[in-house]
């Protein structure tokens, strides 16, 4: 099962400057995060909080759907899915 994970620019130093990472086997979003964490040390701390949940300022999208509304880290992944890591942006006036 091939899953493509899109990595945002702020996290690319942790992934050897790769903008996309291919995962061959990840049945759930959580499994994908764990596989990324094994390959790229330091990434887990940026994505998950100390309780193992998704940090509130990090958004993960499976294709075009926010995983928070699709089962969170337990959301199922299928062959060909794209998982996008999107850091929340705050600011303005």
C-alpha cells in the first residue's frame, strides 16, 4: 500500500529536505506518523503531544479531509492516499 505524505517547509529539515515521503505500509494515520517518526527522528515531537495525540496547531489531511473529523489517528488509509501535514498559521491584526 503506497501512501504519499506531503511535508511542509518548516518540517523539511527533519526529513532531509524532502517535500514528499512515500510510505509503503500504513493502515492508519497513526501508523503513518509512527513510520515517519522512525525514519525521521524529531518529527514525532512536532506532530504529537506528550499524550500521543495530534498537536492542536498541526492539521493532517487525508486527501482533502481533515483527519480530526475522520477518526483522528485511527483514520484508515488506502493505497494511493495523500496525507498532508499542514501547520496552523496564526497572526494578523
